[in-house]
């Protein structure tokens, strides 16, 4: 019985040594396993300003594509909304995303009106082809003419 306990104890000790050896790591011999690299990309400021005008049907949408060559800030501003029976304070949806066929799949969207003079939507995108989608959020009773500005790098 003593011999069996001694053998069991030896096997247990051997198992512990094997496991502890497998968990050991000397970071000086393999620095790639312990070092971390952090890359910060600075977003370029908008240098191009594009203005688009259109007519938005009740329940409809319009979108406008633009291309940016570098990672940068995109600002979208709803400048003006008008039309017969359309108050200038009516709210429309603005979304920024990527073109998908006959539409613009938006990653972010806001509800905005033209009484706010600053950009209603801002984000960092790029590089690539992007789009801005202007859409009725459900409160148009007549077609609305609108003007938007897209500022991008």
C-alpha cells in the first residue's frame, strides 16, 4: 500500500511539473508574444464641399454618392427644405453609409431640420465610396425640395 501511494505521488508530482513547465513563458526569448502595438490614425479634415439639391417624394428617399481617398471626417448638413404645404422646419432623415444598388445602406442616421445651421451628422469614414441618404421620416404630406451639403476629405 505504501508503494502504491509513493507511485501515485510520483505520478502526481510529474504531472504538476509537466503542466507548470507548459505554462511557463520567458518573455525575453519571444518578445512578439508580450509586446503590443497601438496605431492611431488621424482623421483628415474636410477639404471638399459638395452641394446636392433634390425633390423628396412623400415616403421616399434620395441618395448621393461621394468618394474619399483618405480616412477623414464627413459632415452632412441639411441646408433647406421647402415646397407647397411643406413647412421649412419639417424633419427629414439623413443617413451616411455605402451605396448598395439603387439605395444607400446607412451605418448611421439622424432626424434633422434645416433650422440647425451646423452639420447635423458627423462621422469618420474612408477611404472608399460612401453615400448620404435623405429620406422622409413619415411627416411629409407633399413633395419637398431640399438642399444638403456634404463636406469630406
